[in-house]
């Protein structure tokens, strides 16, 4: 399924059924009283946050969403049936804007799984003529029409909600990382911009009541991303709503005199995109350490220590350093959960499984 994060749809609630004008007609009762029933209410259009979805693609294909009309009332005091509501499932993290000639307003932010919001209210059914009879009006020859249902143009904007955002230069090993720690299976290849759209992976911690953590992998950032270079900041908004970032730098991209310069470059792009994102807590990771000589690796470790910089050195291929990194990710997530409930997320579509290679650290790694 294609990843799409913007769409525009038309939602139309059902009209209320008209009230009925009718009079009782029975043998030997020449002038029966009014017995027109009420019209049924029109169905509403209801939006539901669904954590299994990760794209607005469907809403590019189908644009009009209509709930059912209420049925008209009938003679013999029979009320019309109400129209059924129409439920529309939207990805968790969808912002919904209602448009009107004088602009748009935020209708809702579907930021909790299962959240339900009525986007267009169904019209009320009209009263039948029986409702209007009184001592002064015994035979009302009118009934109430049903109300029209509401109708809106909605602009949908998906901003992924996840616990952790993965960032780094192209080819840093981000997708490899997410594929090692979750059941997500993104495309991985030895060239930049392999990832073209965000992926979500779910990590589970079987040792802790199956606790889940959702990680978002986005395309690599290059210098000038904020100006639209590379895949630009097009996808940066998908790590805006994360608790913290895991920043991955490949051992291939370390320069000799200023080894961490690659981190600074990506951070500069974050800053230009939004200062708030640049201040988000990060875990710094050097990946692909299997490509370094033991001496160089030792030198880098001690340099980081001397500079008071906590850097995790890992190899996603053989698992070296991964256990420690994953523990740190859970630790930060737990701390963030206690401190500030930024994200509420029950998990995405990718279920994780226990990986025996890493079972000694007590975390459920996934690697089928
Ligand atoms: N030697 C080695 N290679 C690795 C390691 N992790 C990833 N790679 C390789 O690095 C290349 C890029 O990996 P990806 O996971 O696609 O990198 P990415 O950061 O997602 O790249 P983009 O999606 O293009 O931004 C692939 O050929 C991987 O096999 C590692 O720990 N060691
Ligand atoms: Mg990738």
C-alpha cells in the first residue's frame, strides 16, 4: 500500500426522514384521527482512530463518504427507521481540518487509539402529523420535514505518533536497525534513499507484560534537507510527535579529526526544520562498528568517554552493542511515560516476536 499523508474528502451525513401526513381509515369510522408517524434520524459520519492503519492512500481513491438517510414516517403511527451511521477508520495521528469558505478549523486530532469523533451530524427526522394534534387542531394536515444532514469538506493530515523516531544520514543503517528490533521488514540496500516513505516497527518487551514501543523509520536526511534537498523535510513531521529520537551515524561516515560531525549535520537540519525537534532528547548511535578496526573502535570509545558523550556503538548485523542500546531505549521510554504522556499508542500492525539470540537481555527482539 502506498504511503500517503495528505488527503481531502467530502463527508455527508444522512437527511432526516420526513414526518408523514396520514389519517386513520377504518370501516365504519368515516373521519379517523391523524396517525402519521415520525421520520427516522439521518445517520452521522463518525471518524475512528485505528492504529492498524498507516496511510491515507484509500482517501485519495475514494473521496465521498455518505451516511444513510432516515426513512420517512408512515401511516398507522409507524415511525421511519433511522439511517445507520457511517464509520470511517483513520490512521492514528491523523489531524482533521474542516474547511469552509472562510478558512479551516481543526476538528480533531485522532491521537488516541479508538477515539471517535462525529464529523457530520445526521439530520433529525420530522414529526408526523399525529404529533401536532391538539384539542384545537384535531386534524392537522401537515407534518414536519426531516432536517438535512451536515456536510463538510475535510482535509486530512497524517502526523505519525510513535514513541521513538529514527533519524540519520542516508545509508546509516536505520532500516536495518528497525528490522532487527521489530517485526517491521523495510527495504534495506547499500545505497542512499532506500527508504522512500516512513515505516513503523513495534518492539515488545515480553519480560515486562508485553509492553510495546512504536518506532518510526524515515528516509535519510542530507544537508539542505530543510530546503527540500533529498527527500527533504517532507517526512520530518513524522518524527515530530515522538518522545525521543535515536540518531544513527554509520562508522563509514566518521571523519578522522571530528568524528561526530555527521551528528551535528543532521542536528542542524532538525534545528532548521523546527527548534523544538532539535531539542528533543536523543540517543546517539554509531552503527556498523564491524567495519572499524579494534584499535580505532577503542580510540573512539575513549574519545566519547573523555568528551562526556554517551554514544552507543553497535553492529546491527552481529548484534554487538544492541542489547545495551535496546535497554536504554526502554529506559528512556519508561522515563518519558512517567514524566510526560506525549504519546499514547497501543502499537501498530507489526507484531514482534522473541529472538533467541538476544533473549539473555530480557527483551523480545524480533527476527523471524
Ligand atoms: N557492515 C555493516 N553493514 C550494515 C550494518 N547495518 C546496516 N548495514 C548495511 O548498510 C546499508 C544501508 O542500510 P539501511 O538500513 O538500508 O540504511 P538506511 O539508513 O535505512 O538508509 P536510507 O533508507 O537510504 O536512508 C545496507 O547495505 C545494510 O546491509 C552493520 O551493522 N554493519
Ligand atoms: Mg532506510
